[in-house]
């Protein structure tokens, strides 16, 4: 099924009054605000002029998402996904712009992806399974990881290569609300003793502000000057 452009998620950067319909994402990783792969190929990367051309490119397996060929033109692509076009020898990472909309940024570290840990579960054999922000699950070799932490993973093997803790001083990016796309450091984490979400105070070049913990994504350690992945900063 398609959906009207006017009702499409605000994270998708498209003209909304030029045409009536837009492709709707299939069930899969990320949430309902993800970009359909066809829209990314045609409108963002401009590898095709029409939807038919984009579908042909995708159906031939010429577009890789996180190192895996995706042939479903409705496949959902979201934050920090790595999109690779082997024929052009180019790779892109999906990031937020200053208005909280997804855009592809050309990168070189196409074998790395950053994940946020949303939950942990124990599975058979006493192993720890990390439940990640885009629906991915990874088995960890230890129980040192905590929710809200981030892990740096090699793709497509999904091998953990680094652990970024959610702590004061950590470098973070905001992934929701009016500050989406901004970067700063955690100054204070406040646990709210009610049904309301916990709050995080961020220090950035634009000043200090407070947002909810769900909007915080750790991208660098507290002694780091830059994120562990290429984000153009």
C-alpha cells in the first residue's frame, strides 16, 4: 500500500504537494519514520528519475543496506544505516539534518555501524542478548553492557568492536524532538520518580538544554573529541 505524501513522516525530506502518493515502508527494522529504499534511491541519491527505474536497480541487488543486498523497494532505511552502491564504489550513512530529517552522507567507514541498546534479555545457555534500537538482536560475550549504552559493530558480520557508555561527559546526538540532529555532551542525568520519562541535560555549542532520555544516542566516549563513526563533525 502507498500513503499520501502529506501524511508521510516528517523525517522524510520530500516535496509534499508535487505528487499525491509515496511508497510506504514494509515491516522491518526501525520504526514507522524510516525511509523506503525506493525514495532513498530516487529522491535522495538521485540514482533514478522514476520509481520504475529505482525498482529495477533495487531488484537487481545493486543497493546494499548494512552490507546486505536488499531487493525490496519498500525496505525501511533509518538512522545510522549504511547504504552502499558497489557499482559506484560509494557508501552513505543515514543521519539527521538540522531540521530532524534523514539525509545520506557519503562516508568511508562503511564497515561500521553504531547501535543503541534498548533492552537486555537472558537466553539459553546463560548468554546475554542485546536488543538494539532498530530491532536487531546481538549476543554479547559479557554482561558489561547496559541499556542506553551504544555499541560499535562491524557489518555485516555484526561483531562488537567498541562499547560507549551512557554517562556524564559522553558525546551524544539527539534523535528526537526539536533538537533532533544536534550534538553535545551529557551534563546531568535526572531520574524522574513518576511515570514521566527521565531527563538528560545536554551541553552543546548552541547552549544548554534538557530533553528526555529516549532522544539521547551516545556516539562518543567522554574523553573523545569526535564520534566513533563519520558524522561530518
